[in-house]
C-alpha cells in the first residue's frame, strides 16, 4: 500500500468530480489536471476518512470507531456509501489542465 505522503490524489473519471463538488467549490483556486502514470493506482473509499458520527460523543467509542474506519480504508473495504479516490504513486506526468468551464458544467 502506498503512503499518502508519496502519492497524488486522483479520480477515475472527470464525472467523479461531482462527488467532490464541496471541496472544489470551497477553493476557487483549485485546478484539475489530466495526468498519466505508469504504476498501478490504489482505489480507496475516502468516505471512511470522515468516520462515523457518535451520538452522544464518547471518546472510547470514537477511538474504536476511528480505528475501524481507518482499517477499512487501508484494506480497501468500502463503506455503505463509498466516495472513491485514487492514490497515484509518483511520478505522474501532467497531460493537460482541465478547463474550468468544463468543471463548472458538471456542477450545473
């Protein structure tokens, strides 16, 4: 499994950006690039990085829950509502910048 510190975040298709709309629209300077790479990417469920809300809050339960979510994430076990991301091991080659109008049209 690659380290997140040595990878680039990616998505399989441009249409997958819809899932990440909040992230992109909260940063007006965000850019999207089409890239190529030779190594095999790892597909993981980023939804697991959010954890499962505990109500009422309990630090012991939250800690166990966080561990379980991280374990599922790193073993590639999806949640009930996966939000897929790719970890692209470096190096990657930038092919082109995706025009912002193309991205905006996805969110209409």
